[in-house]
C-alpha cells in the first residue's frame, strides 16, 4: 500500500497502476508509529478481522508498505472486491 499520512480523514485513495499499490490516506501524523497504527486499524476494520491479524512487514518508516493480512483467501478477496467497488474513479 501507499500511505498518505496527515489526511483530513482515513479513507481509500486511488490505485497506483504503475506500482500496483492501493493508496490509503490516514488521519494520523507520520510520527511515533501513529500513522502505522491507524493504517492497521483501518485495514482490520475493512477486512473484518482483529488488528493483530494485520502486520506491516516492510516499509515501517516509509510511505510505501507491504502489509500481511492473516485471513482466509475468501475473506481478503471479498474485502478487496468491496474496496475496489468504492475506489475513486
């Protein structure tokens, strides 16, 4: 995912076609892990799983992150389909 910290509200952004990454705007500053915590909270809420099932595995201090979601393939696919339907065009 590509994270935009300090946004007015936490919400989905556009898909970066070149990077193949989903942009997520987070309403938290990029300090002391606040934006990462908000990102994990947002993803867990959208997928419908506990926060401890979402881990940032790469890019903890970068705006470009790799996130691991510990859920069934079906759960993640349903969440992604739902997210995709609500992405800005």
